[in-house]
């Protein structure tokens, strides 16, 4: 099986490669259009800022390539957000693979005090749907680092609450996205990555 990781200016690529290695998989890191089209599976990671990442994708024709892919594609963190319709981060129109919009966390005060933004750390995922979460128990904990979130919508396949509920995973056709970092989410993350490779 040929697994490709999209190479662009906002990828957290090394930690994804290490996580794949731990489950016995290897991947090629590429921005070559043909290589991405030919791969059996594609991972679209991301850490950074939405507008500059989208600009880079457009300048390199990767926005068109990504939307046209027919094989299973997994967006991670910013990668998932860029697959949404629009991000409030610098008013950025995104790939519109998912119709959900990406919003900035508002300051919320809880009984423990104000929520810290960005959300950094472990939080649970629930209302899990699709084979991406096969063998993953409800309310499993995964690792998050983000100040923006995808709203709940028709493509939501996992939910998390931080101040309010939002989409921690999305699915439409051959496209999947997770807001958390499976590569940093211990055994649960490895199960999810393994499930993606089996889709």
C-alpha cells in the first residue's frame, strides 16, 4: 500500500511519520500531484495559520488536487479545518469538502475559572461514528492543540466539549478529518491511524 503525506508549509509531518512507524507503516512525503493522485491513502496534516496555508495550497495547485482525490484522505488538526467551508482565522475561504465552518473559541468562564485558549491537552471524544473509530471506546481521550474549532454539522462523526460542543471529527465520502492529533494520542491515536489505513 502506498501512503502519501501532503507536503506543504504547515505540516506537523515528523510526528505523523513516527506514529505510522510505530504501527508498521511507511509513507512518502510529497507535494507531487501525480504521486498524491496515485497513492492508496493520503494524510493531510497541519499546524499553523489558515490563510497562509490556503495561499500556499493555491499557489502550488494542491487545493484542486486535494478536492479531486478519490482515495481515503485524512486531515489532521489544521488539515481538517482547511477541508471545511470557511475559517474565521483571517476570514479564510477553505476547500469546502465539508460544509462546516471553523470558528474561534470564545472566552468562557467555568466553575474552575476561564477556559484557556488555545485548548492544549487531553479531552474526550464521543458520539463516535464510522469505521475510523472501530474499537475506540466512547469518551476516549485524545490530544488537542487548537484555538479554532469546526462547528457541529451534518458531517460530524465525533464530538468534544470545550466550553461548548464542536466537531472533533468529520466525514464526507472518502474524506475524513480529525481535530485532535492521533499521532500524539497514545494507543487510541494508533488505533485510529490503523483504522484509517484499513478503510
